[in-house]
C-alpha cells in the first residue's frame, strides 16, 4: 500500500484547486493512504472528505506566536511544537510526498516528512524545488493561460509515474473541465438546518429556493435591453460574494448594488450576501443600498460572517447562480457546480482568469473581465493607481453574462 502525503497549505481557493489531484491519485491508486497537510482555514474541506484518509493541520498560529514574542521560553516552546509535529509526520513512513504549493515552507515540510520521494513543480518560488527529489517541468509555472487545476493534474500524473503506478498521459493540457472531479465533504442535515435558520423569513417568503430546471419554450421571457433570458416560473436564488483581500479584485460596492437591483427588478430574484467576518461592514453597506434602491427586503438576506465552508455547500445546494470576486467561496461554488450545483460567474480584475479563474463544466462557470493591456497583472495593488480593471467593469456586462448562464 502506497502512503502519500500531499502538502497544500493554503489558501482556500488553492486547496480547492488541488482536490482534483487527490481524485486523480485515488483513481489510479485506489488502495493508497492519502494524507493532507493543510493550514486551519481550509481544513474543513478535508475532514470527512471521502478521498482524504487523514488530515494534518499545521499549528502555524502557535508556532509563529512564540517566534514573534522573542522570549526565549516562547521560542523554545514553538520550536518544540514544530519538532513534535514533524516527528508525527515521520511516523507515517510515507513513500511519497507531493509539494503542490511551491513555496519554501511547503517544500521543506514535504522533505522533512521523511518521505522516500518528494515531488513538486520546477520553477516555483523561494527555491522550493531544491527540497525535491523529483521536479516536474511545466515550462512557465506562472503562465496566465494554463489553469492551476490542470497543472495540479499534471503533477498527479507525474507523481504516479514516480511511484511506478499507472502512467497516464501528461501532455493533454488543457483538460476537459467537465471530466474533472472535486471531492467534497457531504453536507449534513445540521448544515442545511443552519442555512434555513439563517435565511429565516426570507427562506419562507421567497420562492427562490430551488435551482432552475431546464426551461421549455413556453417559459421564455424577454428583456428589452439584455439578451433573452430563458426562465421557468420558479424565480432564481442568487448568491453574491463581493469581498476578497486584494484591492485589485474588489468590484465597487455601487456596482454590486446596481447588479442586485437589476436582478430583483427584472427577474424578481432572491439575493443572498455572504462573506467572512471581516466583510460584515462592507456587505452591510451593499445590503442597505440594495434594500433602498430595489425596495424588496423580502427577497434579500445578508448572512455575512455566519457561515463556514460546509454551510456554504448547503447554501449552494439550493442556489441557482453564484456571482463572486476571485476568492475561496467562489471557487467552492465552482467545485459544487462540477457536481451539479449552481452556475458560477467570477468577476476578475488583476488575477489571471485563465490560470486562477473559475474552473468547472462548460456553460456552468464563466469569468467576467475587461480586456485592458495591463490585465492580468497579478498584483495585490494597482501599479497604475487606478484599479481601472475593476472600477470600469460595467454592470451591464456582468448582468448579461449572468443572464446567459441562467439561460442554460
């Protein structure tokens, strides 16, 4: 039995993009033991995951806290914590460790696990490849037109060859997105009940609680200034995810307000705002703007800061469309879409949509962006000082793309 350690620490979206790698390994080595080393934020996606046999959660916070204190006793305690953690990894006697992160810390942890072979990408950051025993050359690892999911699948193929297992072809990128599996934890009735409670009267009064079935010709409605929207008598439930960490990924609040108002006024759609605790104030501003402009509070809910990742999966079960910035929850919606969940539209600015954009079945996921000469710059802060790629992205363009996704 092959024992494998996968090191993909963060962020949430990156961990989601690595799930197909696990599916690929398990498909070819169904009896392998697959362990995953991850940081706390994304760990819930791996607990109770059908393809992950064991999860190691890196005690990053405890380790760094001691080092930052600079107190000798605290520093020694931190070093002792990490030493015990690495010792626990070594006890697993791994045949193979896969560094899918491509950073010094991830490659070092993969090597310190004591695995017989340590594989990863060539040409990443921080000289990470020097910790590897075998490196996969994919050319420019940061090329903007090859999706990271496809890179991860190529790494899975490479890892399989190093183990002497199956030898699938490695020259078939890009892959057919409809064939890629994102293994996710099962949603329980507890999470579904929590979503019902969070939505409260909205869930009871809004008819927008089911994904749209395939429309018939009798259900077509027309809008004078947008592409034809095919809909059934059921109204769509649309989840908005406006928040993210980079300035160059944030679409202005007023744009989100105008978009939601169009959905409510033209489609009578239900709107749900989600995000992390740090986004409560920003999303509340958007919520109040929608409420004032559209005047349909019975079709509007803000549950920002109230959901974990599995709760979001429960919400996506009943969602027609998710529109979000380039952030972890948006990528989680894409993973759900691959399993028959909602359609997903990502709003992109600086980040390369070809490499880091929504990944999923054709026609169910899409990226909306401008075509500026400076895009994608992949920078957290606009080098030109304008953030034109986000500020000038028209609401009408996003709305029309959303309509086309709803029409499928």
